[in-house]
């Protein structure tokens, strides 16, 4: 079965979700907002694309965040979920057991092909 490409909202980059290591759940989420590829990614909080070494990505929505914008000193290890996704998850499942302390971040920067 052919795989639909995901497209960056800021440039002409496109890629197969499987090549970008995106789950089908993540693909469904990124189709609900103006998703940015790794080359265009900005911090959701401050809008700045710089300080890539401090940029981490929510495992549930793929939005980028600087560690210092979300009150962290370094990029955590393990799965990390942004505040927005944690709030949405808590709202959807009234008895959520998420913690306030993140435990991961994806920091890989996979290059995409231009359309």
C-alpha cells in the first residue's frame, strides 16, 4: 500500500512518515496543525528556530520546544510530552497518571526530500 507523504507548512519538504520514524498516531496529530519539518522547526513557545542543540520535540505532536522555554536545564531522556498534549490527554482521560517531569525528547533531525 502506498504511503502518503507529510508536507512541511513552511517549505517544499515532504517525506514518508515511516522514513521520518513517525507513528500513525503522530501522523494523525500533525495533520491537524501547520506542521514544520526539521529544517523549518521553530520553538512553539518563543518562535525562535535557533539554539537547535536545546530544541526537543514532543513525542505526541512533534512540536518543537527549547529546553529553557519549558523550564528545563537539559534535554531529558525517554518519552517527553509537551504541556499542551498532557493537558489534552488529561482532559480525555480524567484519571491520567502523567507526571509534570518529562522523561524524554526526540532530537534527531531527519532530512526530508523536497517536493
